[in-house]
């Protein structure tokens, strides 16, 4: 614990971009939850744009508005 899943439109990240993303998310989660780095896991899950509404927006965002720490602006 904790585990973070980042669902996103498909995008090829360079090794440097991926490393920086993981480093920054890890640092933020570590600070907020006051946990050791070793207990944090992060998944990157690409979702095609045509599947976004059915796989992400409806089940993850619209159905859980009360849990959102930040809502999208669309």
C-alpha cells in the first residue's frame, strides 16, 4: 500500500519521461501518506480514446464523484 494506477490515452514515453513520472508520483505519495518508498506501486494503463468513456469515465469518474480528489474539466 498504496497503489496508484494512471489510466491515460496511449503515449510512448521515453525511459527518461517514465522514470521522472514514477519518481515524482512516488515522492508525492510517500510524502502524503508518510510511507517508505518500497511499499508504493505504480501502474501505467493505456486506454484507447474510443474506450475512455466505457472503461474509465463512467465506471471510475462518474460513478465515484464523491471519491475524486480532482475532477476533470470535461
